[in-house]
């Protein structure tokens, strides 16, 4: 938060890390979740390092109760360097963690999500992530199929 007394120190440390990586041609992605998309965008602006972007995890937005994942993606899209293909249901009890679920069973509107990505006009890396569940391999295959349905031709050629 803006009024956090540790914020200037955090920004200085992030700048040092970003500069060290940028010198080596590496971009840094800050993962979404514990802050709102608006707060993350403000931090990126204050940070003032073009090599620092967003590793967008739509499920984390739901798990932490930080707003609609598609709206957050729209807001952050110009800074997104990677997206996670991961889904969740928000908690029903304030202060408690939500539940990660197989892609397609949570709150992420995947059609809208991929439409936002497609609207950007540049490739963004995608990572299928499944941290919980009894059939993670099967869930990852289902996630891949969902990506292929929404982005036909991906990986061809």
C-alpha cells in the first residue's frame, strides 16, 4: 500500500534486482495476487523499470479476493510478460484462502480472458499451473485443451 513505511525500501530493492537482470537481458515478472491490479500498476509506475512486467495469475486474483481476473488482465495487459493458465474459486469467508480448481471449474471467464490476450496483438508466454488436486496431470491436459480451443493454431508451424 502507498502508506506502507516499507514501500520505499521495497521499491529500491526491486529496482536493484531489475537493473541486475536487465544488464543480462532478462525481464522480471511480478506475480499477481496479493494486491489489486490497480496497486500493482501503481507500483510498476513508481518502479519505473520497463524490464519489469507482470506474471499474471488469474487464479490468484480469485484466491486472494483481489477482483475479477479478466478486468485485472485488461488493466495490466500492457505490462504482462506471462500468464498462468490456472483457475480458482474465491473464499466465502473473509480472510481465508479460496480454492484452486481445475481450469474451467472456477470463476475465470476463459473466453473473455483469451479475447483480452488476443486483442493485445503480441505473443505472451503461457504457463499451465496446477498446484493442488488429485489428478494434476489430467487437469493440465484439460487446461491445454482449453487453450487450444480458444487459440486454435497455437504452436503450429
